[in-house]
C-alpha cells in the first residue's frame, strides 16, 4: 500500500520467476491490494509460495553439496533486509 509504488512499472522482484513478478508491475499489484481485489491477494500468495519453494530448493541443494555454511553466510543479510 506504499504510495511510492503508485507509478512503479517494475516487477515486484526482478530476480523472481513467479507468475506475479513476470507479468505484473508493482503499481498494478498496489492497485489490486489497495482496492481489496482478490486477485491481489492471490498474486501475493503465489509469489510467497514461489519464494519459499525456491528458497527450500536452494537450501536442499546447498546441504547436498556440503556448502550450507557458505550459502547461509551469503543469504543471511539478503534475506534479513526489509524492502
């Protein structure tokens, strides 16, 4: 609902491959959420599920490859940052 996204035509997360980030802008998602359209919530849920599924896949791969410590140190600050 942040006002700064009113005219922002960039994807919510440019590095994300989810359908919401590939097909919609921050401004459109803000509009949907602000007007209480169900599509806004559905797209937010799709993004969150995609994010956590991808995160878990990366963690499993790092564990399988024996590099979880390095992965954790690399991601700790990135995931802890609030947008």
